[in-house]
C-alpha cells in the first residue's frame, strides 16, 4: 500500500515538512512518489503464496 503526502492530514503534512527542513512536497518529489510503502508481514505473503499453489 502506497502512502502519499496528500493522504496525510494538513497538520501532519506540515510536521513532515518542518521535520525534514523543506518548504514544499515537491522538494521531496512527494507530489509524485509515495512517502513510504506498507508491505504485508512476510507470514501473510507466505500464506497467500501457499493458497495459490
């Protein structure tokens, strides 16, 4: 699951910018790329793969 800057509430968006010392999300390419990606736990991935066999 991709988490984008625009997914954050305004207060959190501002906190992220201040923490990293930048003024706009474009400076971090966050207008285009996700801030981070949540991956399922490996155990869930293994279970899904086992079910596809």
